[in-house]
């Protein structure tokens, strides 16, 4: 008997389009001899629909039509099921595992994970706490500092701090200097990220980042190789992939560089760093994942400066991109997992 996998895509997030492309790749690579696939699309305004159309419509964002049935999770029943609006009544569609291929707000921030927990649903990915803290870069900083993970120094700015921005800028200039990176605390895919080399650029980047979140992170500049490591496994049994390196075509790894097939950014798997630093990255990646009490998967990003003998954590992504050009599946493939085998492993972990 085939396991029923409920793949959920879309969502109320600035990363909606990436979710569509990731979900399409996941659906395309799920073993159809092992799994029966149920697909649920979430619109940008948060409405859930059972999607039973052509999968090719998903990445092009042509999946939605007015004839789709509204659906919600059967919360409170302590069983894995969808409740589908069938005219005047609801019908129940059971499934075995939810696979939320959702990035950003309401997808990897602990909210949908909380819904699954309340509903007794097994799901792919890390839990509520790991999702919430991994999504918020400022909380990640505090946890990793306590865990002894080396990382860039930082300053947090909230929207109410912007009312007296000069005071915060003085702290940034004294503590971090220039250049600095500016990031929305709860956005991914390099959305809203800026680099500032002086005060005017800093003010502009802060205002831009505040369009995406009420809280932003300003970090000191770190030199060196930008590398990534995929982690996979269950608590107490975590494995780290080989290390990959990004050589960005711009000043940093932008949204277009990550998701455009025409990007001139270069990816090296394995990374062009000494084995000593690759091993350090792999060890730190597992330590970071365990510090968040992770389960399932994450991609952990670092900077490596061999001339300074330094490895610094950049960030963790608890639901990394799963598109055909995304680093997570590429790293796991280089470490011995085909895309389909990787999905099998993630589903197996979710069920245990």
C-alpha cells in the first residue's frame, strides 16, 4: 500500500514563487511507485485549496482556478487528514505525512509546524521551536552564541528604533564599522538584504529591509569563502554533507543568483577549501543543527577565511530551497543521495 504524502506549496510569504518551484521539484522526484501524492496550494492571501490539476502549472503560478475546492487541516481530530469543502458538507481525505514545501512566513517559522503538532500530523522538517528560532536571525544569534558557535558580531534594529536611527547608527559604527550587511530578521532567499559601506548606504539599506520585517539584523563584514553544508537526520543521528562553495556574481549571493538559471554565480562541490576547514564546517553544521534541536533537514551557511584560520556561522535555513538548481539537493546528491532517495529519507525520518 502506498503512503499518502500531502505536499503543501505557496503561502503568504515573499518567497511564494520559490515555494512553487521547490514543490514542483519535490513532486517530480517523489517515487510514484511508493507514494500517492496529494497537493494543497496556499494562495498569497492565505486560502487553502486542494489542487488536482497538471503539476506543470505549479511553477508557472497557473495552478489556481475558481473551481478548486477549499480545504483545511482536520485539526483537533488527532489524525492526519484534510477536510475538503464538498458543497454543503465536508469530506475527509486522510494522508500519512505532510511535506510543507513552504519558505518564509507561515511556512518555516513554526506556525504551520504548530498546526501539525496540534493536529497529530507527522511532517517533514524541523519542529516548532527549531523552525521559529531558525527563521528569526536574531534569536539564532543568541542561541548560537550560547552554544559557542563563532559568528559575525551584530546589532538589532526594530521599526520603533527607526524613530531615533542616529543613535543606532552610532552604535553600529562604533561596534561594527563598515562595511556591514543588513538583513530582515525573518526573510530568506536574500530578499531585502543590503550591503552598506557608509552612513548614507546604511540608512537606505535599513529602510529597505524594514519593508520586509519590523526587525532587522546588521552584521559586521566577514571575509573569505562563502560555503554551505546540508544536514540530514533524526535527533542523535545527524549526518553532514560535503561542503559546497558559492562564488557570487554580485557583491553577495542575491535572490537572482540563487534562483536564476542564467546567473553567472559559480557553485563548487566540493568547496575549494582545505580539508581541515571542510571538516570544521561539517562539525559546526551538526552542532548548529543540534543546538536548535533540529530534526529532518537544514542547510547551514558559513564563511571560511583560511588566511585568518577562521570559520564563522552565517545562518541556518530550516527549509532550504528544493529547486532543480538549489544547493541542498545538490550537496546531498554529491554525498550519495539521489533526489528521490533524499525524499525517501526525509519521509522516513518524519514517520519516526
